[in-house]
C-alpha cells in the first residue's frame, strides 16, 4: 500500500555521517543529576562499551529533566540521556510531554535499558533500627513500598527531586535518615549502603533514551525502533483505528502505544507509538506518509537502535 495524496512527504532531518554511533562521538553529554543518579549509572554503563579510540565525553549533570533536554536542544551539549519508561511505574511523563510539546529540534538516537537496584543508604554509623525517615524520588519510594512496610513499618517517607538528591540530603542531615539511591550516590556523598536490592520486583528496569539534534545513521548493524507522536483532527469513533490500520495493513509490529493529554482541553489526547523498523524502511515510511495525510500532525521522535535487556541473574 502507498499513499497517493500529494504533499505528504516526511520531514527531512540531518543524519549522522560519523563512523561510530552518535553517543560514542559526542564531546559532551548531559544527564539528569546530581551526581549518582540511575541515569548516570546507565550513561556510564553505555560509555563503558564504547569501541577503542572513541573520545571520552564531558559528562554534565542537570537539575531536572526539562533542563537536561533543553541543554541538548540549545546546543549546550551534544547529547543528553533521560529516562522515559520504568517497567514498574510506567512512562516518565515529564520526558514524553517535553518531547511532544516543547522541543522541535531533537531526535532519539539510542535506547538503553538499565536494571534498577535500589539501595538503602545512610551516613556512616546510622543503624537500620534508628532510622526516622526515608527520603527518595517518588518513583523509587513506590518501587520499594513493600520492603519499607515490612522492614521500617510506620516510617515517614518523603519525596526528593531525584534519588541522588535524596542521598545528598541524608549525607548532610544530622538526624538518622536514610535514602533510597544508588551505590554510586553513596560513594560520591560519603555514605554507606545499609541494605542491598530493596526493590519489590527483581525485574525492575528503566528505559533511557539519548537525544541529539542530529538523526542517527540508519545503517548500523542493530535492530531499530521508530517513535512517533500522532495528533488526531478530532475525537470521533474510529479515530485510533484510523492510525492502527496503517500499521496492521503493512504488518508493522507496534511495541508501545500510549495516550497522553494534548494540553488543548480535557478529553483531548495525543498518541505515542513505538514500532519496529527504521524510518527509511519502505513499509514504515509508507505508513507514516499516509498518517501524515490523515492526521492533524505526525511528529517523528526518532529512528534508533533499540535497547537490549540486561541478562537476568537466573539465566546462568
């Protein structure tokens, strides 16, 4: 099937011509800070796999997700790494909303998947039975809810901007508080790990995305995924089917579909869609061209190598 309506060409993006993937040639990479976040752990794990001879980029922490994304959008850094989805808590709404509504010059250029291992962190000398309060990011608190209830019943749980920020606060507090954070954050802030792996689900995992102002080259020897945002003209019966049938007719596998508020009014939604394939695959390109003709807007967020799940401990 092909779209016969004129004027439905897909947007043209500058595409990388570098010999290596974009994340391995970046001179600077921003990430959600402060130092010691799960985002930094994922970033360092990715860069550890860089081929010999790849430059070592400057790693710059930013105080919030919008700040991190704006840093790469404005050209302050070459790439940025931000979380977009957790296997327990679902999508990171700030990330998807900023990409959908607030920036127009960015592409997702790589996806990485990082196992999430939560640690209970405190100042040296603080014991588990002395803890008065647990501090962490709301997602981390939720992902350890059952452990906290079982081991620290009735304890006060307080939100922080990030897991690393929580460890920073605990490190400078003279009360017996604990944070849920990373081993890296504990090391950076002079704290100790009281308990390992306190997450309620062993398969807890977060999906992170690298962002760049240039589209990744489309000929890397890796499986690809393409992500788009679709805006329908109006809410009516069959509006979602109008989108899905273009992929079904071409046997394109969708790996995710999610609705989010359009910010144009209550009950008005946009759709985030991830699909297998590259933007220049004939079937993918034809489907997106046809949708461009049918819908109010089709925004291509990127066509990029997919993240590989980390091997489970019980696989060996």
